[in-house]
C-alpha cells in the first residue's frame, strides 16, 4: 500500500474525536478481553478436556515466541516511522519490530485453538482476532502486510 492510501486510512480513523477515542479504547481493551477469555477457556479445558490442555496452551505459546523472535530479527519499521506521522494511539517512535503483528498473531492462534474445542466461543474469538488486526492497521501501528503475515503464521501453527 502506498503512502497516500495508507495516510488516507489513518486520517479517516482520526477524522472525528469520538471515532479516534473508540478505536484507541478498543485497541487497548481488546487484548485484555481476548486474554481473559483465553484464561477462562484454559480453566474450562482443565476440567472438561484435560488431555487437550497442552495443545491449547502450547501452540499459542510457540506462535508467540516465533513471532517475537521473527520481529526482532527482521526489525521492520512501523508505519508511523516510515511515513512520519503520529499514530492514533500507542505511539512509540523508533520502536521497530513491526513485522509480523504480535497482537494479531496471538489473537488469531488463540481463536483458532479455541474454535477446535468450542465452536461457539471460537467464532466469537475469530471475530475478535479479525477486529484486532483491523485495529492494528487503523490505529497506525502496523502495515496490512504485518497483519496478514500474523494471520498466516497463526494458521500454520494451528495446522501443524
């Protein structure tokens, strides 16, 4: 995506103060909601499907570790550094480590793993994972490629 299109998307997100506040609030709260649901599912798995507890815990942990190491090795710049603007929220100039999005990969692998056990909760989690990726882009913290790569990595870990 070229600079003009990306900045147009960012300007839309920050175009109205209420919209900006909602996007930033969702961006901060959503990871906490996902983590809370994940912990409840881990506890539920402990009592209902103890054999599958290792899978529900191990795959997301391995995905998180892989994405963290990959980000450090590649150290791609974030959109706000490349295009020289202040992101909507969570602005840390010079932070790097943009590719792939760790928030998105974590949300996606958790959603996929939960979907295998409880389809209803899994569908909700998949929606939250999609929303996480969208918010990472709209808030200006990640490029689209960062989010798509995160979804891809989560999918690969899910099928392995």
